[in-house]
C-alpha cells in the first residue's frame, strides 16, 4: 500500500465527531489535536495488520530538527521560519536518525478548515517542502479537515501559493493535499504541483 493510499484510508476511517470539539458555546482550536490523535490511531490500526510496515514507527508531534535552513521560496515576512526545529503533527519513519528515503515514509501537517488563514497554509506548506527536501520523505501531506466547501478551501490554498515561487517540481509532486469533511468523505486529493501555476515551479 502506497503512502497516499494508506493515508487516504486512515482519513476515511475518522468518524465525523472527531472533526469538531464543542465546549460551552463555541468550537475550540483543540479540535486539531482531537482529530490528529484519532488519525494517528487509524494509521496505527491500518499499519498493525501484516509485516509490510513493521520497520516503521508512527510518532505524533515529534521534534524533527532542521538539517538545513528552511527555504522560503520568495515568501515575504518569513519571520516564523528560521527556527531550528519543528514538530510535525504526525511522522511515519524508521527512526529519528534516519535520512534515507526508504526510512522516511510519511510526514503530515493538518489544519481545521475554520479559521484557516493564508499564513497558516504557507507555513505548513513550507515546512513540508523542507522535510521532503532535507530528510527525503516519500510523501508530505497537508490535511484540511471539517471542510464545508471543498472548492473554496482549494482556492484558498491556490491563493496562498501565489506568494511562494520556485518550488521544485519533484518536491511539489510529493506533497499531497487532502480535504475532508465530517461525513467521512474526502472531497479532494491532489498534489501541490497539480494546483499551482507553472511559473511558480521549477524543474
């Protein structure tokens, strides 16, 4: 099973009530953590069946040190990027000290659709591109959950990418975007390369 198929299956197994976290009179941002934990659980369930994934471990919010300075691909106001480490929401890999592509399977950042800003999209996309480049991940995934209007969400990502230029096609093709809603339906699955204008990528 490819990383794309594995993640797609896990997302479909997350029940609708994990998309939101209601308290008193509002929906809290902690919904992202609730969803992340359940997606982690679903990945563990799928990978525990058989030996194909026995060499990999799944870690949540583990500190993945930056090997090189993160590239902002022309993005202005990149003051949030120079940190020396990030904690991706979920990582599937052989170990922390592995850099070979065979040992770096899947890295995920996720956001709830409500309140998803252009800035949040850009930061997560740049982080994922960096890990694909520097740590040789086979797949980077940006998961947006609790999506109400898939087309609007997709356009928000396209608009955010207008300020990021010169992304190598190889990296953009390894970064997948998943849009999902509370009915366990994935509205869209597509690569970053498929939605950004040709002049924003490079060979």
